[in-house]
């Protein structure tokens, strides 16, 4: 049970006493390190303190959004928490919304939106990346593949697998997916992520008649998908595209305008951490400052 009374699902974070070590484990898993062996109880709760057989203590912490970036198995450079926040803030994404995501990659964005209560249908072109994303989403405690299909819709709509989903600079993917069931319209308020293996552009006929509140893109194919956005978005819905390079950003903007989308705005994602020590205060000289560009548009 979490602090707000909802049932906790998925993995927990184990934090060493010195704060320098963190491990993501599911209830019932075993942690084996040089600090000893620790069996995570099936009924583990945030706030518990567990000990390895060598007496080393680990505090149990609830998994939160930023932990996904730190602990997911990576298939490329995942979206930073700050960029996830910008997508949520600029689109007004809320529980019960339906999201179409192209370019799953590691699955940080899809899992984050699912944890907020959205029903996410995401496409990943690389089958291995899609499989890892499904595992990551399961670790995040997001409902996935509710009908047990694991992308079995390919049998009905033709094989959509193939192609590497990596975007222009981050290596996540092109027009890939996230978790893996057919139905992206889960119970409103209960988030879910469906990862389909394939390119969303190859499945537009299969999506005919469906509408989404938000379409998110992290793929080289972003301009082509943006051109189709009016047919995918509900009235007033948002397009949000992460693009690593200026040239690609301009192509997305031009495609959104040509498609008749409004409120087209572009932001560079730039943030600097501050350092405070005995010498003084200044922006950090390490870490990632610029990550890319975010294009938003509205139907």
C-alpha cells in the first residue's frame, strides 16, 4: 500500500545505507552483490529495512517516475524525466487519456504516461527492443497486455515487425512501441501500456476510426506521422514530438503546419543543475544540459 492508499504494484527500489547504491527488484526477487545476498519478501513495503546475509542494510523505497530512467534496461538513450514532464505539462495529459506513441525504445515515456493513468499504445520497430520495453513496463507496475496477446494483433493485420526504431540521435527507435496488447482503451483511470512490434505508419489502416488524446513521437519518421496526426487526434488533442536535431525539428514543424494543426510551438530542452559547495555557487560543469527539441501542436 502506498502513502495515498492505492495498492502498490511492480518493483521497489533498494537503497544502500551509504546512498550510493540502488537496485530495482520485484517482490520475491533475490539481490546478490558483494554486500551479500538479500531475498526481497513478497509482502515488502516502502519504508521497510532489509538486511543481506552479511548484515548490510537496504532501505525499501517506492518506485517513482524518475527511477524508471535510472533503472530500466536501456536499448538507447531514454527520455530524461524533465522532458517527460514537459510532454505532460504542455499537453495536459491526464488519467483516462488515450495516447499513441511511436518510438518506444527503452519505454520510459510510455511507462511514465501509463503510471499517470493513461492508456498507451506504443510502436517499436525492433523486436528485441520491444521485448525489453515490455519487461521494463512490467517492472514499472503498469498494466500490460491485458488480453495476453503480446502483440498478437500481427496475425490479424499482417506482420509489422522489422526495422530499427532508433531515432536520429538517441538510438531509442523509429516508430516503435511499448507494451503489448491489442486494446489501448483500458478502464479510464487505470493506466496501461501496449507495446506493438512494428512501424505505426504501416498500421494506419488498422488504426482507422480510432482517436487519441495525445500522439507522442520519438522517431525519424516523425514528420510523416505528424502529417497524419489530424486523422489520429481527437478534437483539441495534442501532438508532441521529441527531435534530437534542428533539421528534423523543422521538418516536423512544417509537416504539422501543412496538416492543418494549430498552436505549433517548439522548445529547446535545456537545463543546468546547480552546484553549491564551500568554494561558491555556480551551474554544474558536468551532466547533460541540452537534450533535444520538443515540438507541440494541437488538432
